[in-house]
C-alpha cells in the first residue's frame, strides 16, 4: 500500500514544542532534528528518493553534504568554466563545470552509501564519507566536485516530505527523542 507524503517540518515543530526545555538550553536545534530524522528514515528503509545534482566546493580536503543526502550516484572532480559548456561539461544552477576525474570511495562505510560502478584506476581521486556529521573528505585539497545523489523527497517549495504512515512517523519522533 502506498501512503501520501506529508511535510516533515510540522513533525519537527511538534517535537520541539514537547522538548522546549532542551531547545532553550541549546541541546538541539532544527538541523539536529532533521539529521536525526534522516538517520531514522535510513534505518527503517525509505524507498522513494529524488535524484539531485549539485556542485560543492571542497576546502581543506572537506565539504559538507546536503542534510538530506541518502546515497551517491556519481562523484566527479570538476572545474568551473566561464562562458558556454562543452560535451564534457555539466550545467548546475546556471554555471558550467568541466568534468575532470571521477572519484571513488576508499572505505566500506563510504562504499555502503554509493551506487557508483567505476572500474578502479590510479587516476581516480579517493573520498570518504562520515555519518554524522555528513562530511565528505577527499585526497583533493581544494576545488569543486559534482555530486549526483539520492535525497529524501521534497515538495515544490523544497520542504522535505515523509510518508503519512503512523508507524514511520512515530519511529522518527521516538528516534529524535532518544538522540536528544
């Protein structure tokens, strides 16, 4: 049976109202709640995702991933190109980026969050991913990386959604309460 999707924000707001003392003390905030909700949804198995493409800027070998990241489909080192794109480029948010080298996961934790099927090559750049805090660490010190990933469903206004199913909603609420 398929359930309709509802926004996650009211569920988070309800929890924060219940745990207002902890919110006032700064024990957790919206970002923490959303991050815990994503962890819970991973554990209970969400089966419908949106495919999202972004270019992220790597600084000091690290970059924060979007908070609703679920799994990688593609990770490529790119270079910003001014003007128009070519056959080996991609356009994200009106900017063109030339694809340079594919990147590959270098540990089992990262590999478990990937759907990448590149053959290994010495030209590839290695990367790791830590949950939490959702940080991608790379052999590359600085630059841009193109990521194509599966993320939680969003509505037209960008609000994150969860299936309107009582057990799933209760699981998310309880998971956030335990983590806070």
